[in-house]
């Protein structure tokens, strides 16, 4: 059931469009990129945000968030009719030749969740113990995915405030140079770049990426629910035709359009 992943054009394109829109607006207003490329402001905002996130979350959660982050830039290989056909192939084989016939296929299954499901079924584990065992695995993975999303969400909450701190620090430096009035306006403009970095990174990167990460987690969860349902049905000796109807209904329910959740305004 493992599918080759490709670049998610929606994520990459969205970041490019957002950045291009901001830069184009700046240039049309007579500005230049040099005005907003301030290493000091970037250091304050991103360094401060990273520090705040490290205080809030344990290192294990931060590491998992970094590992999970790459998933938002890749198409996930979400549940498809082809996924159902793969599962039905195992069901047909078990129906014709018995559960033990699947033992030779286990080593070739790349997805660890599906491999564990079918291994337990082949070993003769009963339906309810198998369901309970795999649902625990699902719950653990869902909690990890939610923790990774919360990391980015928290970064989106901290960065605007840290940007304001950067602006205040810049204004303090400006006030100390009031004797050179020609530099005051320039200094104030530079100071507010930190606010731009903070608000921009929160609303164009951290919060949208957290939302996409939750979508990816949901797609993975549905994929694994299909796997678990197939393994349980195979263990019970359910006919492949009945299993097809069950998995297809589950897949169709997932693919129905759903209303978007409300977006928090920062």
C-alpha cells in the first residue's frame, strides 16, 4: 500500500505565492528588498521563537515535529481505490489458501502498521484483542502527530510577540541616536522589520503548516483504519466481496467534502 510520494505543489506554491505577493507589493510601493532583509531582526524573531518553543515542549516532541514537517511538502499517498485493491488481494489469498499463506508476504509489506496487523492475524490473535492492540498504536501515532502540529501552532503564537519585542529593542537603539535626526526615520523602519518577520512567519508559515500537518495526520489515520478493518475481516474469514463493500464505503465517507474548521485569528 506504500505509494511513491511526490512534491506537494499546494504547499510549495502557496508559500511562493504569499512571498511573491508581499514582495510585489513592496516593490510597487517604491520599496526594495534590502529594506526588509535584516539579519538582526531575523535572529531576534526566529531565535526567540525557537527558544520559547523549546521551553514549552520536550526535546522528543521537537524532534518528532522536525521529522514530521517534511510530510507537509510531500503528497501523502492518501487512501485510494488502489489501496482497497491491495487489501482485497490479501483477503482473496487468505480466503483461498488460508491465513498461513500470508506469512510469506509479511516480509514484503513496507508499511509497519499493516505488517503488524497481518502478523497478528496470521498468528491467530482474536478479533477484539487485535483491535485493541492496533487502536492503541493508532492513538499513540495520533497523539504524536497532534504534538507536532501544536509545536508549529505555538511557534505561530510566539513569533508575533517576539517580533514586537524586536521592534521595541530597535526603537530603544533609535532613541539613543536622536542627536542624528537624519538616521531616526531609517532606524524606525528597520526596527519594525522584526514585527514584519514575526507576523509574517506566523501567518504565512507556522499556522498554515500546522493545519496542513493535521490534514496529513488525518489522511494517515484513515489509511490505517482501512488496514485494520481489512486485517480484522481477514482474521474473521469475511468474504472479499463483503470486505470490498465495507472498505469502499469507508473510503467514500472520507472523500466526501467537509466544511473547513474555523481559523483562529491572530
